[in-house]
C-alpha cells in the first residue's frame, strides 16, 4: 500500500526533554527528543536507521577526570563519560557503529567573551577525538559562535534539527 496506513492521519509525537547532563536513548518512533539552550554545552545526537534506535545528550563539561564521582552518578555531565555511556546503551539496543549518524551542536562562547575558559571549544574537541577513536564520523555539526541552540531528534524519521531562531535540519 503506497503511503501506508498513516496517510491522512496526523502523527502526534511525544516530546521528551533531555536536560543538562542528561542522555536519553529511544527506539520509540512516537518520540521527539529535545534539548534546549546549548550554549557552551555540547549536544550530540546519534541515530541508526537500520536498528531504528537513537539518542540525544546534553554535556556541560569536557573531561570526567575533574569529578569522577559525579561522572559515575551522571555520566552525561561530561562529554567523555557521556559518549561512552550513550554508545553502550545504543549498542545494547542493536545499533552498530557503521550505521550510526552522529551530529553535534552547541559549543558556543556565550559567556566567555575573552576566550579564557573555552569550555565550548574544549567540549567540541573532546567529542571529535573520542568519536574518531571509536571510528564514528560526524555527519554534520553546528558549533561555535555566540548563540544558544535547541537540538531535536525526531525518532520517527531519524532527523536532527537545530534552532537558533528558526528550525532547520542539521
């Protein structure tokens, strides 16, 4: 049947908010994962079209060595421990590295006008290095600058969008 049984029916997606330091993995096509206000924080979306599983995380800091107890309790606070944790859950649900599409957003300099701390830049650098070490290529990214972003992962299509005013596909 062309178009399938949902032609003419409006699909109502359930919004699942991913807060600062959170990571969420889903295989529910009725969910839309969203994280707001990615300033210097880094948003990372993963989606495996074959396994129909994906995830979204909102990391605040680059390296978990600064507070290993906090990283154990909430791995998504840190880029390094967050990526390891979300990949583990994605793989448990059937995702494969060669099928994963990875997208990054955020890593801005919203409150560091002098560039002293460079948290956003460091978050981005750690993510790129860790993804590369895991043979994961970044499909697309919208990082840097000074504006905060909202990132959405639509589980029904595997599509990731970014908003800094208007919403567009990443």
